[in-house]
C-alpha cells in the first residue's frame, strides 16, 4: 500500500511543528538558566540581599529577599495559587523575584554583552528604572509544569503572563479574576512601561 501525498505532507508538517516546538522549549530553558546564573553571593558583591535567588526556593520561602520583598498583594496571590497548584503536584519555584537596582543593572549589562546590543537586550531585561522586578511587582517562575499551570489557572488568582517571549514572567493584574488576563506584549520592547 502506498502512502498518499496528503498523508506524507501531514507527517512532514507534524515533524516540522514538533522540531520547532522543541527548539522553542530548549531556547526558553537556555534563557532561563542564563538569566538566573548569578550566584547567591559574590560576583560584584551582588547576592541574595540584592535579589539573587538560590536554587530550590519557593514562593513560601520567608528568608530570601527576592521573595519577601515582592509586593504583598502579588505574594499573597502567588501563595494562594501555589497552594492550589500543590493539589496537582505542582510547586512554584522562584527563579527571580524582587531585585535591587544594582542587580537589575548587572543583569542588563550581562544581557547587552550576551545579545550584542542594547536594543536586543531590551527584549529580555529592563532598565532598573523601568523593571517591575525592582518594584517587587514581577516574578519569574521556574519549571515548565508551574508555568503551564499558571497559564491555565493564573487569571483566577490575578496572575498573568505579560510577554509572549517570557512564559516564566508573571505580574499581578487583579482585574484578571473577573475579566481574564489582558493581551500579552510580544516582548518588553512593546510594553509602554518600558519606554523612557
């Protein structure tokens, strides 16, 4: 029996889609690991006191400034969502939360070096003046099961993904509980808050 042309085409399309999905997932993990590569102490004196988060920290950790310096409303929403997610076996690990201006500046300089220009770096890292992390109003959640859970259930807690290119970055949008999350920006360069 011969495989028909549409069947071959469908298989080829499925293979291409699978390959693209794998490349996207791998690039997200690479970016996340680079974004959280600052040690908990050292490296220009920036450590936990400036917002670096050690591995294994959850939204319930009350001893890590990257968690405890988050906006109280955001932290409450995260903990309510994390409690519900735990019933599904999902843990909200924190890759990054609150950051000091010095830590944010270091991340921005690293991004400029890594991506080759301020314009490209701006797609991933905001200035200290504009970053919601510096204000304690953003969190980067680790592990894909947690970001998948939040993408499905986060709006019920007011937790919304803000950027298409950062599935780990969540901010509090209380109106999302009633109206759903607002449309996402392609990346931070499209966010009016990041201008200026």
